[in-house]
């Protein structure tokens, strides 16, 4: 795979994680939905939602850092 093709694919994939118009749920949308479920008082006795929330926050930070380095103009 050429470097240009790889960069294009990385851009498309990272867009899908942060840009609502790129299709699919974004990390931000997933975080909002998770927060809603946690605040609704639903059962999270095993901490799965809390763990997922932590994952989403971490993933958002990594995607943001990656995009700022890779796609800076």
C-alpha cells in the first residue's frame, strides 16, 4: 500500500469516528448515549458502561491527537 493511499484510508477512518456527516455513530454520540444510560439509573453493577465510557474518552483523546499530528496543514 502506498503512503498516500494509507494516509487517505486513515483520514476516512478517523473522519468516521469524529464527523457526523461521514456516516455511522461518532465517538461523541456514543459517549452521549453512554452518559444518558448511566444517568438514567440503569443497572451497571459490573461497571461495563463506566468502563466503556472510559474507553470512549481515551479513544477520543487518541483520535484527536492523531488527527492534529497527521492532518495539520
